[in-house]
């Protein structure tokens, strides 16, 4: 019985973390301002390419 409880607990933890990671990535994709703060691109590099 303990094996089933451990297996279900690990499964719920892994699925929960996967869902959290998916939702977090989706929120970053919707709101690019957050992504800009996480990985800022210097303005000089934009001007250099133009």
C-alpha cells in the first residue's frame, strides 16, 4: 500500500510541476514585458543591426 501512495504522490508532484512550468511559460509569452526584464536586450544591439 505504501508503494501506491508513494507512486501517486510522485506522479502528482511531477504533473503539478509540469503544469506550473507550462502556465509560467505561457504567461511569459503573453506578457513580453516580463520576458524583457528576465533577458534584457541592449538597445545598442538593435541600432547596430539597422
